[in-house]
């Protein structure tokens, strides 16, 4: 038979039990201490009361006169009983110096020897003691009766211990009632506090909370995506390793508690993190990354902060750019194949009509035109990736009714680029600049895009793209490079990212990007990229 094992109590339950026991122990300890203290004070008060009564009786002239008579008890017994009745003591015993009683609450005890100590009183001193006599334990005071310098008798007044205990018990009853009220209030307060704690801990015990913390830490460091949690004042409450890497924050730097505005992030990204409304799949650029940002506010009656997730799509964005280029090349090839089929049909038709010489001339002219374009591009830019890019972009521009020409001053030999400046980044820079220029020039009169690539003083690579479009407003020369800026309507994939990627790639290699107005109208975008000394040494001259 399996013995059921009780489940561990929740953390809130454990705290409630501990606090309830603590309150009970404190109240019980205080009650015991107060009872002992009150009993001691009651005994002291009883001693003082008995002393006062005994001295009053001893100083009474009528008592001294009665002692001088032949039968002192006849006058002293009624007097002693009256004092007991009026002073709230249990007995007043008047005796001769030998301790023979003249008075007693029990008349049968008159004439018998007083039970207790009398020696200090016979020496003239008043004293108190706790002694068990004929009436039981009592706190009593004994004082001498003087007639001049001579001690003629003794007086003892006392209060029974039972009476003192009853007084202390009355105080204890009131104390216990107050203590019970305090315990009840403490239990109610503890229950309310622990009920709130139970809601916050979801009823989990300490072991479950510890495991949850371990899982939290493991998941936090295992997730490659960036995770950032902000409090209600937009300060960093939590950041994982992925978030530090994507935001460019030093892994050793303590940023918890720091405002988002002090993380030195790009202004658009900082604005997105500080926004109160949620952001869904927003693309933002840092110095060297393309990030997809999602923010979700954490609310519970009032805003408590937000949760931010970051995904690195730098490689994906680069692949999408290459895919767009390949798609453009494919469309251009399809168009060229269509044109080639038309021309081939024309040649075949001329041959069938018996005009062989005209067919040869037509075919030769088409071949020479295509070869001249290829020779022009390859002669200017022999670097294979960029040459293929320019040929593809030329075909694309032609399909869109835009003439794309390579400046005669351009020359880029194969093997010139250093390893620190990969061809992919040049494709990103030049490809986006050409696409932007073709968009601007399309629809104008004699639309043209001119591409120039050269070096200045053998240390800097210059990529310049000019168009015949409407140009760029001087007030927008800086904003045009920010993500999301565009003068054209947004398409399905959004606009305003191409020039931002150009700036990112240029800045990553320590270059500069600018835009000016062309002499004949339109805009001129120029990217300047520094070349390593080893790379410049490969070039035979200053122009590439």
C-alpha cells in the first residue's frame, strides 16, 4: 500500500504558518512576562499597604491606652476588626512584646503565640515578609508600638497571597483578552499579506520557485534572439546575452537599471523602445545589423513596462537583396530571350525571302551592339561580381526605359579589393544606389543613370551614381538615409530601407556617404570607402 505523502506547502502558506507561530509566541511570552511582573508588583503593593496600616495602628493613642489596661483585648479586638473592614487588609494582629496575641480575626486564636518573625520589630524596625500563618500564606508587615522609648507591643497587618493572586488574575484576564485581540488582528493581517503573496507566487513553494529561477536563467541564456525587458520608467530590467550582442552592449557592462535613452542606440530604434504602443515586426538598423523589433507592453491596471524581442535578419536581408537582384536578372534574361527570339525570327524571315545579305547585316549589328555593351562594362569594371551586377542592372534599367551608362573614367581591376572590403558589401552599396537612381529617373525626359568608380590619391574608393530625376530636397539630405524615408508610395515590401542599408555598409567600413544636386538636375549619391595600403599597392595607378 502506498502511503500518501503530503505535498509541500506553498511559500505563502509556509510564511503564514511561520508568522502565525511567531505572533503566538510573542503574545504568549509577553503575557507571561506581564503576569509575573504584575504579581510581583501586586505583592510589593500589598507589602506597602500592610506596612501603612500597621504603622497607623501602632501610632494610634487609643491603642497605647488600651495596652495599659488590665484586659487590652476587650478594647483592641473591636478596633482591629474595624481597621480590617475599612482598610482592605485580611488581618490586623496586635500582640505584646512576647508575641501573645491581643487581637485576631479568629477569636479562638487570641492569647496564643503569633506565628511569624518578630525579632526585627523588637529591635525597633518595621519589616515585611511572606509567611504562612493561621490564615494561610500572606504578605505581612510587623512594626513596634512605642510608649516613649519603650516598646510595649507589636502590630502585624497582612494580606493573604490568595487575594494577591486573585488581583493578578484579574489583570491577567484583561491582558489575555488584549493579547487574543492582537493575535487575531495579526493573524488576519498575516493572512491578507500572504494571500497577496500567494497570488504573486501563483501558489508555488520555495523549491518550485527555485526550479523556476533555474529554468528562467537557462532559457534566458539559451535563446539566441534578443530579449529585453523594460520597467515603467523605460529602464532596463532584464537583458539576455543575445540582446547584448544585437544591441552592441558589452557583455561585462551592467546596464540593468539604466534608461534606454542612455544605451547609445540609433534614434529610430530608441524611439521604438520608448513608444508606449506595441510595435510589430519593425525593421531597424544598428551600426552593423538589421534587426526586427517587436514590443509588447506589460499591463495590469497600469503600465508596468514592456517586453522587447529582437531578431537579427542581417544575413536574411542580404540574401533577399541578392534574391531581388537575381529575380531582376531573370526577368531581364526572359525579356532578352523574347527580344532575341524576335530578332531570330526576323533573320529567318529575311533568309526565306532570299535576302541573305540583309539578314547577315541585321544579325551582325545586333551582335556588335550587345558585345559593345559587354566590352564597355568589362573594360571599366573587371571585378567579376560588380561587372555582372552592372550588366544585370543595365538590362533592368533598359527594360524600365532608363539608360544606364558606366562613366569612361571608371576602372576596377579584378583582385583590387582587399579582404576587409568584400564584394557582397559593394553589391549592397552600388546595387541599392543604382536601384534608387533608376526609380528616381524613370518617367522623366531622356532618363539616364551614370555610374562612376574611381580612387582618389590611391587611398580611397569612390562609388558615384548620378540620375536625371527630380533630385533631393536640401532639407532632406540627411533624412534620406534613414530607414523608412521615401518620396514614393510604399509598396508591398515597404520602402526606405535601401539607402539606410547603404549607409550601414559604408559606415561599417569607415566610409562616408553623401548626396548632392547634379549640374543638369537630379541627384548624385557618392560613397567613399577607405582602402588598405596593401590593396592600393595592387593598383598600377590612381584611377580604377
